[in-house]
């Protein structure tokens, strides 16, 4: 059992039957010496982030989240098919609702980490950086580079990334999957 004081950043616990992860933790004193933990927590199933206060007398069960390595194979009509890494015959599907924003950076053969809670797949963790080919990039306009501007480019997964003006169609970019931002040009 976890007390309210154990709810530090990165701790995973069960609240109302669902697994949550602590994103932020601040201890606050209130009137009459009541200590409160002000937290920001993320639901690991639906990805929603909540701000919530916890009191000294509250306890929580630690969430047992299993992790498994998998490979993304393909998508078809809103279904995304993965296989267990090293065992191509062990396949499973996830929907776009389950994956949320992660679908913007999924490309075939990308290795991901699968999160499981109570023997059910609840979400995936993408690598922090992925390499994606630029499919469409508007042309740069001469004289537009004095301030180091950016332009929106479309990468092979269909996501739009703001990249520097020198990026052209066919370039391979390294993209941060957490922020959706440009990191560097690989080629």
C-alpha cells in the first residue's frame, strides 16, 4: 500500500479501479496543520490528465503494469496490428481510440513497448525519437531565412511537423514523439 506521501513523480497506482501515473507532486500545508498532496496524474488507459489533491489518511494500491516489446506491422481501417517482438505469430490489434496521438508516428517495423494492466493491453510507449521521410514540403522563399523560420512539412505517417526552411521533400527527419517537434535532419 502507498500513502499519499509516496505519490512521487513516476509512481503508478490504482485509483477507482484504473491505473494512474503521477506526473507532478507538490506537498502543501493548509489551515489547522492539514497537509495535502497536490498532484497531476495521468490515466494510463485513456491518457487523460487530472489535477487532484490527496490527504494524509488516503492510501493506494500500487499498479502492477507489465511491459512487453512489440513491433508495429500495419494499419487497416482504424485497426493497428502489432506482433510480439521475436514471435511474429503472436499478433494483436489496437484501435485508434486506444492509441490516441501515438498513431501519428507509427510506421511499419517500428519497435514499441506495450503496457499491460490485468492481462489487458492498455497503451503503447513509442521510442522518444523516430526517423520519418518527408513526403511534402513547401518550397523555401528566398530571403525568408533571416530569422530562422519554420514551415509545416508532411512526413510518411501523415503527421505534420514544423521543420526549418531548408528541409525538402525526400529528406529524413528525426522527430520527437513526445512533443511532435523536429529534432534534426538525418539526410
